[in-house]
C-alpha cells in the first residue's frame, strides 16, 4: 500500500529483483544474453528470425556492409501466414482474437475463424482491384475487422496504413494523399461513451479533399444501422454509393475462398504509419516485412514473455505503432490470444479494465503511464475488487513513468509479484529497444533499463561521446536493428533531412538520433527525460507543435501562434497555445472556440489545446526566435530565469498573468 512503510521500504531500494517464481518460468533466463548477442552480432538476430516461418531462407542475417541494411537478406516470408496459417495445425480452435466492444458486446475468433475471414477479405480486396504494393488505408476504431484487414493486406502484399479513428477528415486526407492510397476501409460509425461518432461522414469529407479520388471504400457496419440497428440518424442510413462496399457483404460473397499468401522479400514493405515530428506535416514511417516482424515477435517473446497459451492485452489503440507491434503482429506471430478492447477505461465504471482482466484471465497487460496515473487517481479500491491473480507480467510504454506510478502499478495491479517492464521505443524503431528482460534483470522504478541484447543504444553528449553516469545527454542508436524502418534500411537521406542532428555523431559509421534526452547510471540503466525536439506527448500520443500551430494560424483572426507542452497530472503533457490575434479581432470566447474547433478539424480531439492564451506578442530572442522554453516554464507556473536577453521582456509578465496554473 502506498504510505505503508514496510512496502515502501521494500521497493524504494535502487533495484528490485525479478521474483523467483517468474524467473523460473521465463522465456529468457540466460543472464549472459547481452554479452552473447554482442559477441555474435549481427548473427545473434537469427534467434529472432527463427521465431518465424520463412518461405525462402535468408542468405545473411545482415546483408552487405550497409547502408542499405538488408536484414535477413534473400529471405522471403508472408506476415499473414506467420500470424495465422502456421498456427492452424497446433491450435486451430484456440482463440486468436478476443474482443469487447464499447456497448459490452463480445466476439472471439479462433485461429481457424481468423484464417477464414482473413482469406475471404483478402479475396475481396483483390476483387476490388488491390494489387501488391497498393497502399490500403484503414480508418476504424478497435474492432476485429481492423486486424483482419491488416492481415488480409499483408497476405496479398499490399501495405496498410492505419489512421487512428479519432483523427479528423483533414488528417485522413493528408495521409491518403501522401501515401497515394486509393483504397479505404472504414466503418459507418462507432460509439464513444454511449454516443455515436459518425466515422463515415469524416471519411466522406476526406474523400472530397483528396487530390486523387478513392477507387473503393469498404464500410464495416459497426453501428448496426443498415442491419436494422437503433440509430435514428439519417446519415447512418445513407445507402452506399457505387464505389462503396459493405464489409459483411464482401466477406459473404467470398465465403470459403482462400488466397495464397504472397511471399515477400524480407525488406519489402509491410505497412506504413504516420507519426509527428518537427516538421508541420506528419511523416509516413515504412516498416519492413522480415526485420520488423522478427523484432516484434522476438520482443514479444523476450520482454513481454508471451507464449501461445497466454491471453495478452495491450491496451493501446491499433492506430498507433504499439497496437501494430504488440496487439497484432507480435502476439499473433507467437500464436497467443490477443485481446482487443474498443471502449474507454472508465466506462461504464472505473473498474472496467480490472473486470476485463479478471473475466478474460489476462496473463500479460501492457499499457501507458497516462492510464496508470488515471487508475491511481481513481483509487486502489477498483483493482482491489477484482481477482487479478491471472496476471504474470505488466508493461508500460509511451512516456516516462514516475517511480510513484511504477510502484503503484507493481503493488496494486501486480500484487508485488509481477515484473514491470518499462519499454522504451518509438514508431521509428518498430519494436522495443531499451528495457529489462523480466526474468533476468533487476528493475529500477522510473528507469527503462538497459538496451536490449543486440541493440547499441547509448547516451552521448554534444560531441557524440558517451556521458558519465549521472550526466544527461542524448539517446542515440549506433548500430542498425531488425525493426528499423525502410528509410534507414535504404538510407535515402530522409532521416538526416528530417532531423537536425543535435549531437555530433560523425565518429560513428552510422547512427540514429532518437531526439530523446536521457541519463544513464553506473549499471547502464537508461532513464528517459522526454523529447528534446518540438514533439509533445499527450497521453502517450505524439503530436508536433508545428502541426498544431499551422492548424491554429489557419483560423480566421489569428496572426501568430506558438504551441508548447505543459506538464499535466494525468496526460503527462497538455497542449498550451499562445495566440496573437489579427488587427480587428479580439481574443474572446468566440475565437477561443474557433481555435479549438480548428485544431480538432485539422488533427482531431487529441490535439485540443488545454489552454489558449491570447497575447499581443510572443517572447522572442533578439534574433527573432520564439523562446519556447520560456513559454513552457510559464505553462508550468515555474519561476522564470533571466529574461533580459529577450527582445521584449515586458511581454512575459503579461502572459504569465493570463495562464491559470491550476
Ligand atoms: O519520447 C519517447 C516516448 O515516446 C516517443 C515515441 O513516441 P511514438 O513514436 O509515438 O511511440 C510510442 C510508443 C512506442 C519516444 O521518443 N517514449 C516511448 N516509450 C517511452 C518513452 N519515454 C519514456 N519511457 C518510455 N518507456
């Protein structure tokens, strides 16, 4: 219990050993694995590739001297075959996907069910004209049809681009345009806290905004309206146009059909996913078939300790990379049961997550610190009212976790008996990079751990030199890894262009700067300190400040805007927008509402500013650069340092007086 001295004492020591009961049965138990991987690099990564079935064996674990870095060079495989077909012999009747909807509905698919529907939908996509390499955009909440569509795309070698369902029509259109995607799979709508969200309307608006049209749109009947459901909204009832197809009709029309999985080169693209960076527009990160899948499967095995008989619940939305790697590809590649939940954690009650874990006897639970902080706030009585003894391992991802939240999770959810893995990685890395091996490594609350075996990550100073323990620096990766994206595989210069390299990495043959700040201790444990670029992390969702700024300056009456992340008790960070109005406009409630609506239209509700502060000027350096650090400090109500280097120091007090630091 927090506050209970004995418990507190037990876990506030620097390191917590993995419980013996866990270590005895863990997938990885070799304490020398890091050394072994280092000695045998890159061949060590054959262990990850061995978790997969290959159509053609690869000739080399890492082909050539790189770049390009050809992981599993010469090998061919199919991701859908690896996640579905190959499990049929041993576990065709085992549950592959189990799903709970927002209204409490329940569906589950055995591996045989999954095999059938993936094949049927793959046949349907083919009939609609989808060919190998065509990008299919998937724009749906967490419903079983989403992973099914992903696997159907993978089966025919068509890269999917999943767009988070909460993104706006504009955000969808931008991504479809950028990817030259002419096929869309969406749904009529879905329920959020009991109220329908009209997803198809957003998709229709996106279609209007597209440079090229859409060849075909498949609509999943989620609201149940065309099947005689409840909604009285005429928009839901609208008949489908000639280039629109009902998902169920398609699957029914192709009942019983099978589609040969297309063998793909290990370095062929499996999917792309958009993420925010320092530039205005989000960028599509393209992942490979062999390297990515091997990395996702290996980390699911070695870090999440997943085995076929497990039920694994990764609570991230499938619209983010976490859902791709650890709801869909990793757990299914290992033949386990993966759980999908469409709803929110506090609806209908604040014990929803614990009820789901109890009812589904979840073995491994993987979630974000923002959720853990909310659980903490809601109170320990909610988990305490459920039997959580099925849990064996807990994980977190997406943002730094403070030791207090870590300890609460460990004690109140894991009963002090489940290791907690704090996993650092990114959309770009495809899979986990820095964390603990749960059966081997000690855990240190608040610190992610050491780089995984085979991963060369270090914390360096501005000259690229590794920092001394306790000093802060930049987290960089200095050797390639299997889950690296295609841009790095090909080394087309994209990354160098996108990312101004802060540390001088010229002494390394090759290096990737993660844009995270970090420190490292004497044991090599890395503690992450957050982004050093203009990316903010709201509830574990990555947003570019420039992206939000360009949405705000698009609103009539706005002259200039600066967006920063301010600390937020639950969300980690929240969006603070400082706005200068155009002459003739007042910074009033009307403009504030239009700004919020503008951000929601351009991106989606997740980017909604927590505060809009109207000001006559923004604090700028003498060279005219906006002092973002200062705006962050103001958002956080911190005492400000010397402002005399500003061109306009007088504006600071004015802005400060307008921010409510509650
Ligand atoms: O700042 C780091 C933070 O999330 C960023 C990556 O965001 P995204 O690409 O959206 O992927 C999130 C899920 C993998 C990183 O640059 N981050 C991620 N995991 C952690 C973290 N920060 C601290 N600790 C973590 N475990």
